[in-house]
C-alpha cells in the first residue's frame, strides 16, 4: 500500500454516555429558549414529541 492507516487520536473521543448527555442538554437548552421567547409552549413541544413518537411506532421496522 502507498499509505498507512492512521490510528485514531487519543483523548479526543467521547463515550456513548457523554454523547447522550450532550444531546439531552442541547435539546433542553433549545426547548428552554423557545419557551422563554414565547415561540411555543411546553405543552406544544410535548404534543409534537408524542406525535412524532407515534408516527415512528406506526412505521414498520427497517430490515437493512
């Protein structure tokens, strides 16, 4: 081969748990800003989450 496979940089990765926490905090921050600026209510957000969740449950599982 003309090139060698590079090893991943050490200390730069995150765990799945850190990724989940970061995602949850980001979502919480976005929701807080939308509510504080009176763009929508917490109830509207919860209704939309329920709607999306139900729509995803109604779809058959993908088989890749």
